[in-house]
C-alpha cells in the first residue's frame, strides 16, 4: 500500500493522532472507492487521494456488484459461512446478502474472489482501523473520482438568527433619584448590536443519509387512494394495495366523470383525480432520510422532466460549518443502465449520461423540494451527511439495519460447476462469501 500527504498530514499520522480520542477511528468522512477495471481501491479525503491499494474482486460467475454501499458490520476475525470456513480477517460487511471488504493472502490484482473485495493483509488492517459503521464504499466498473459540487439544491446546516430584544434580561428595579425626593422605576436597557449573533443548531449525531428517487407503483397507488377518499370515494386505508375497495372507488370515480370503467390505477387516472380535487400535479418523486440505519423521513417531492432518467449520483458533505451554515459537497456520477422494462415502467424515454461533466448538476436542477422539508433536513446536517440519487429507489439490499444501498450491477449467479465438491455447511440467516 502507499500513502500520500493530505492537508499536511499523512493518513497514518492522522490515524495515530486520533487513536486515543476516537478509539482507532478517523473522525471525518473518508470516501472509499473500488474500481473493478483497475482492480484498485482508493481512499479520498474530499477530492484528494490519500491511500491506494490493489484489490481482487469477484471472478466470472461470482461477479462483485457495483453501486453505493456502506459498512454494516466490522469483525476482526471472521470465517466464510459458505466456502469451507475460509478465513476473512478484518471483515467489513457491505451487504447482508454476502459482500464485504476483507484481508486475504491472495490478492493477484485481477478478479479472483467469490464476490467480496479482497485486500492485502497490511492494508486491510489499516483500513479497518480508519473506518466505522456507516462509512460509504462505492464500487464501480470504471474508475471515477469525487469532484466538488456547488448547487443551490444541496443541503446546508441550519443557522437561526433571532431578533434581539429591546430590553435586557435585567428586572425592573427601583432607584432613588434626587428629583423631588421620590422613588421611581427605571428600565435597564442594552443597546442593540449592529450585527446579530446567530444561534446555531449544532448536532453531534451520526450523519444522516438522504435518498432522492422516483415514487414507485405502491406510493402512487397510496396517493390515489388518499385522493379518492378525500373526494368522497372511499378507497379504504392508503396501503398501496389494489384491493376490492380501491377498485370500487376507482370505478365509482370513473362512472361519475364519464371515464372508462376498468378499475385500473394508472398515472392518467391519478392525474384526473388530482385535477378534480384541485391538488395540481401528483408528486412523482420522494425524499427519504435515514440515520444510524433507521428511517427518519419520507416525503413526496417533484421531479421535473420525468421522462429523462435521473441517473445514479452520490454526494458527501465535508467541512460542514454550523457557525456559517455552509457545507462542501463532493460527488460522483455512476454508470447505471436501466433495463428497457424498467424504463417503460417508470416512463423514462431518455437515459442518463454519467460521463457528462455536469451530469449531477443537471439532475439537481430538476428537483423541487418543499422549503419546509428542506429546512427540516438542514436541521439534521452534520459532517459526513450523504445524498444518493437514483431512478430505481429502494432495492432489495436496502432494509432493516442498512443505509440506502443502490446496486447498479447485480451479482451474477454462481456457476454450478464451481460449487461441485464443496462441503456443505449449516447456513446461518446471514451468509458471507469471500
């Protein structure tokens, strides 16, 4: 492995200086990026590479998935649940379905693992000491690097400037005045400063994870159910299920409006219901927030030019300054070719171009986030907050005990021939491959 200087200190020096304070972790959002084409891992501090290492990702039949991941679990000593209890020291789990970073004696700089990302022993040990649960790891087919991004749509920490009162907190008190020998009350006042000092909303919590994506069929059906019920057509509890009560409500609305009575929940029907209710255009996007792997917020937003794919983007906040209400964002755009069936289902006619220099900015331009929601999220901002943007939303890897995981290329199924002759072992509820 090799280290470069960053902000006047080496990564190793930073690690040692933080050992007593942080228990072996480095405070700050280091960005770990694995390039499958180069078989290389790079650690970024903002936009600066501070460490690199060769890796071995999954071989044919056991391809390592690409996408946006985070460290879900760390174990110094671990053994494979599948492959003859193969040792996997300094394991850092990326998915509960079996992908991790771990040390290995065999890292030949070409794909050789059963899906995980193998690291040289010394580097894996050092990396293990630098990271903590929730740290992001990006795995890409081709090399990409975080770039600074400034955009009005990106979140900043909240700063509240209060009105300065005319009177101080001092109580009114009597004072003797040599004027007629009588007692009078005098109010003590402080002059109003020329510049009001802000009261800062600071947070020492774990950084939040934000996801912007499209509303799926379930969310759109929930919107339809709620809107129908508001118009007097009882669609039942908005649960996203196209049951009998919902079908009856749809048919009743269609009959009343002279529409074809098919009971189908379509985008055109949702638009007609919203227009009838005077609610404008139905929301086609949503924003979700998690913290410490637990959901906090889920609200609808509007995505303009919805026929154009959002693409897949990841941004992380650095140098979050609550005193000034500022944050520096670094982002990458990732390749993610959507299947034709997915594009049709989502109404996408134009694919995203991750290689465009302004790809992330163009996507941010199209997001209309209500100001109330923006302020609520800004109040949660802290160092290391992240934002993921994806057309496909919550995939099967995102669940209880995870951050938002976006898989851009799935794992290939293992070849049957590879598994022949392997000793079968008792499977736990959580498996990990090496």
